[in-house]
C-alpha cells in the first residue's frame, strides 16, 4: 500500500507527487498517458511554432522509481471509504490517502454542429491533432476570445502568415475575464499579425466548411473551438458536494465529507484567503497540488494537515514568439514595448516549474525547444497516436 494514490499527472498531480516525496511518502501516480503534458505550451505546439519535443515528459524519468510507481491506465473508480482507486486495466490501488487532480476537459460546445466539426484544445494529444489538421488547412476560424483563443489565433498566424485567421468573440472585447486594457492590447497584437478580430459576434452553428454567425455571415475555414472547461471530479466522486462542477474542499484541501480524500487543481473549488473562488489555472494547480500532496502524507501518518494560502498572482498570455499580454498584481504588460517582455516572463515560469520538479536536469532536458546535445538536432520523439477526437474521456486529465 502506498502512502498516497494520486489521480492525474497534470500540473497539480506532479507537484502533489513531488511534495509527497519530500514529506517522505511513497506515491502511486495514476496517469493514463504515463506522461506529464506541458499544456501551457499547447497553443504553440498546435499552431506549429514549437517542436513536438516540447509537448510532454515521461513521468518515469521525472521521479525516482523507488518513491513513485507510475500507472499508465485511466482511473475508472474510487472507493472513498477504503481509499482505493480502480484502473481500467482491472487493478486496484489502495492508499492511506488519495489526491484527485484529474483536472478538466473542454466543455461540450453549446452550438449546433460544433461537437462534430470543431476542434478543441484540451490536452497535448488535442494540440498534436490540431497541428496535423492545420498543416493542410486553408483559412482558420478561432471561436472564443479568451486566453486560449487569442493564443491559438496568434500562433496560427505566426506559423502560417499566408492564411486568413479570424478570431470570433461573442462579447464586446477579447480577454473578457481580464482588465479591459489587456483585451485592447491583445486585439492590437492580433491585428498587427494579420488576424481578423470580430467581437460582439455570436456563432450560431458550425459546419464542415466553417461557421455561421449571428449576422448571417458565413466564414469558411477549419474551426478551432476555444470555449470553457468542465471539471472531472464528480465522475470519480459522485457523492461529493460540488460548486460549478468542482469538488468542494476544506481549507486543508480535503473533499468535504470525505476524510482522507484530497483534491487540487481544476477539479477542486479553491478559495483565496478572502473566501473568493480562484480561477482554474496552472499556477493555482501548482500551489494546491503541492499542499495537497504534503497534507495527504501527514494526514495518513498523524492526522495533521496544514491550511495553505492560495494566491492568484496574475495571468500571462503569450501570443506568438515575441509578444503577449500579462497581469502580475498591479502590473500590466501589453503596451508597446512591454508586450515583448511577456514571452520572457512565460519562459521564466515554465523553467521554474521544471526546476521545482527536477532541478537542473529537468531544465536541461525539457526546456522549450530543447535539442539533442550530441547531434545539435531536435531530440527524436516517439510515435504518437493522437486523434482528432473532439470529446475526450470525461475523467481524463487536463492541466490540473
């Protein structure tokens, strides 16, 4: 029996694993792919700017096998009373405690035809499938002007400057969840890259040829759907209370009414110190995952847990190789020339993530654009089986 069974190898899952090891625990890490998807690089991979070697890393290489057993099979059931997880290969994995970090998947598009004809970016496998489709595409229509949408539009325009790229947003401006200056800056950057920006323009339907808009205009092209997210926790723990589909957790990240079961990342309804809901993001997943992993070990051994203070530090939206917008506390980046600082900030955050998990070795081997040091060529990649499936497994992890 492991000290902790962790479900999901996304950002929350790998940091929960690392923290549990630091606390002296033995971990069973259940991740269907056996790999940690670096989904903050997803838009760059889908657009074609970043190499496929940037997509993910092998969990077996990331963690000491004497401390972590990686199970490359989907979790299909959780006996919360026995704290035992069942996987699709027929095995059962008991632990002193369990941490759910199964993340979120793209929400089903609420528009006619979108489920059949639109491509969604919910995982690294999706990013690879989108990349393959865009290689033979003509025009591209990105539906949704949030962070994912503007990143995708910028990346596609950067990789394919000869193609028409349009981003369509139902609301009055891009980045509706961010301060308006960032939305205006994002629009400026996209237009400078040749992207057509349509705001206040709802999509009525999606067809095999493109999208039909509320103003009776039809836009031809491959449709990339950048809508909302649907947490996956209720699929594994249907008896738990949820808010907006996210598992309710106590201040020590135990699922309410389920002792010994912790949740972190997109799957959990995290609150800040003022008891306000925190967004689903990689930065919250990292903080919560580390706290949940540590608490899961100490709870199993002594019943003791800590109560972390989760802080939303801001948002970084890289748009192509050399520009972007960001909010860091009161600081706003996105005007000229501050927009050029955003890619450096994004890289710093990416490398910090790797450093915290595996030190210098992880940075050297998994930094963006890494190459094989003996040949100077991009590192070889294994054969991949990604497919353009629009609706992923409901309990497959995203980045949480």
